[in-house]
């Protein structure tokens, strides 16, 4: 698998290093403005990690 923007994947080299990869369902990958990683990679300060956002 090719990682789209390596600057936002938290240092992961491939899909196996990411908790939401492969994604559990189709959806959008988001990046908040509070962190330097995709929301699906960023855990925050002791917080849970987001999964892909389902479209409605």
C-alpha cells in the first residue's frame, strides 16, 4: 500500500504500522488543525484514535 502523504502518518513506513490500516470501513481520512498527523493516526493526550469518517 502506498501512503498518501508521509508527512502526516506519524513515522509509519507501511500500512501494517497504522492501527486503522486497512480501514475497517470506507470513509474519509481527516486531518485536524491541532496536530501534525492524520486524525486516524493521532492519539492526542491519552485520547482514543479516530477511525475513517463514514459518509452519510
